[in-house]
C-alpha cells in the first residue's frame, strides 16, 4: 500500500433546515475538509474533519494537509498506521507549531484516510477491522431538534415528533441564554411534552460561568437532565470539577479537546462523567482510541461527539466497549457513498469496507470549494 498521492479537498454542504444556532455558533453549511489518499495498488482512502464552513480557515487546514503532511507520506506504506501517525504528529518542526487547532484537524483527516485505506484493503467495515461490534443496536440521541434558534413551540414540536414518530428515546437541547431561566422554561415545556421516560440532555457549548451554571443547575435538577454538556470554557478543569461537586446533574464534555492528555486532566479531577471524544479534532482514530481506552479504564461511559456527523464515529461506537450511545445530526449524510442509517432511534452498522468517509461524485461536484482564493 505505497502512498502515491495525498490531495486535500473542501466541501461546503448546506444544512437542509437553513441556518441553526447554539450558544456560540450560527451556521448554514457544514464544512468537510478532507484528504484523498491514493496508493500504488489503486486503492483510494478518504478522511475528513468537520468545520463551520469558514472558507479562509478551511483553506489553512487544506494547506496543512497538502503542503505540510503530504510530502511526509509519499512513498510510505499506508499499513504502518502508528508509525505514520508518530511521523506526522511528532515531526520536530510541525510539533513546534501544530500540537492543536487547525493542524490537528488536518492530522485527523489524514489519519482517518489511512484507516479507511487499511479497512478497504482488508475488505471490512472499520468496526470489523478494529475487533467487531460489541452491541447489536447502537442507541442514537437526537441533537437536530434542539437548536437555540428554535422558538419554544418549534422546539417542543420537533422533540415530540422525533419521540412519537421516529422512535428516539433520547434528545439533546441547546441552552445558553444570558438569562438561564429562559432555558429552564424551554426544558420544562419539552419535559411536559415528552414525559418522564425520554432522556433529555442539555448543551451550553462552553457559554456560561460557574455562578450561572450553579443557578441553572439548582432549578434544572428537578427536570431529570441526563447530562449537562460543556457548561463552561472548554479547558477549565477546575471550574468543571467544582460544578461536578456542586450538582447531581452529570457533566459531559470533550468535543473541544485535542489530545488524550487534556482528557486525562478532566478525568483525573473528577470533572467529567460522560466522555465525548471527537475523532475529527483528536488527530484521528489513533488518538481517539487512547481517549476511549482511558475512559474505559475508569469505567466512564464514552459518547462520541459527531463532528463528522457520524460517518466515522458510528464505526468507532459500534466497536469500542465503553460506548453507550451516539449523537445524531443528519446534515451531511447524503454526501457519502454509505450514509449513516437510523431505524427506530438506533444506528445500523455500516456494511461497506472502509471508514465511511467516501464522498459521492455528486457531492464532490456540487459542494467543492476552491483550495486557493
Ligand atoms: C453547531 N454537539 C455540538 C453544532 C454541535 C454543535 O456548531 O455542530 O452545536 O457540534 O455541540 O454536541
Ligand atoms: Mg456539544
């Protein structure tokens, strides 16, 4: 599997329901910034990282793939996964500037493409190559009905629809108004509509401070929340540990963390109960496995964040024994040869060989953005 070429690409796929907001972002497109890696035996692997479709920074990620990492991969054997990950991640000049951020998103796209190649070579879906599925059905929780931009009536209608008509038993609602009591009334309305048996998680996307979170939790505890996700600034271990000690609501986080060491800080401090690694931010599957194993060693559940909107994470989640469910946001599913599939609120295991990241020709044509201005 000698690597013949490594080509970056950028797709901007529109979000069907138009623009949506959480507490910190308003977006109308999802960015798919990827690597296409071809080997001398004619195999083609794809990996990508998910972005908010900001073209200037997407171009930096693409340049990192094409200009910084690609020359280090040409002629190498794609089968040497761990060795190649170290070659890229620990390259002296790149390590100096690239241990997180844009470069780590680029590294993730490449690492996923290398795993995609290995799974295609083996003729197996990635979950099977990794060791097989540890669950028959993978429960999904629906985020796509909980946006902060929805009116309270639309929020309640969407939550009711996916519970009553689509079989979801778990939903997530965005929070983060300046006045947290607005969020409380929205959650109360949803709880009244869906009843006591549907789990409701909430996600503040890092917006609030510790006093606001404590005020919110004092009222929210009566609403039986499944978890409180990213209540405060992403790197603030101490405040999350303080909140975890002050409330009965479990804390979930991880989508903004770049490496296993960052997770170790939160896990070691007792500041997280649901561990949410994201392969598209963590430098790829190689580092994701380290995080999931570390969580598993502490008996903490893993529920991946789906920056890839589930295409790769469904493989990792069917396989890794610490996984208890997976987020569901279907925005970009039609861009892929084998889209994520849901039935009765559960993911179905992908069947095609690879990591689920091969875009359709139609998506490559319709949504491709120029690499340079
Ligand atoms: C919008 N899931 C999240 C959306 C979502 C974000 O930026 O992607 O809300 O990724 O926090 O848990
Ligand atoms: Mg989140």
